[in-house]
C-alpha cells in the first residue's frame, strides 16, 4: 500500500466520522419523535457513506439490532429526507423498515435540518 492509499483511507475515515457526528443529532431527534417507546438508539455511525444504526427494541433488552440505509437523499437545505433500501441483521426489522418508513420525511427542526445539510455535503 502506498502513501496515497494511506492518505485516502485516512481522509475517508475523517469524512465518515464528521458525517456520523452531524447525523447523530438528527437521528436522536428522529427516534425520539417517531420511534419513542419502540426502540432505543444505541449508536449511529457512517461507514462507506452509509448510515448504520445500532439499537435495542423496547421490552427486549440485551438483543442488539442493526439497520443500514443503502439509499439516502437529503434536500440541499436539510428539510426533506428520503431513506430506502434498508438492510438489517434481523429480517423482520428489515422488512418493517422497508415497508413502513415513509418515502419522504419533512424535517421541521432547524437544528436537525442543518445537521442533515452538513451530512449531505459530506456524503453526497
């Protein structure tokens, strides 16, 4: 591996970390608003430009699930979000996410929208 490969890997890791930090604010707001009482968000991170959420389901402590978003679109101002093509380590969760998450989500919170706009600039 050459110097340029090493630098590219470090740059990609820094981009993923910056996007993860910005996305964390939005994800927690989203979960609190739409999924409170259903799941508890443990962690969110970006890997290879894909958001990955780690969570537990309410009433079932100890079982950790993941969900990865394979298609994401964010409006330039961050006030509109589209998520699709979810993958999960639990088939029923994957099916539920792909079936029930709305195709387009309006983001009314300005702080969350700014965080999403930052994620958009980093990822897209």
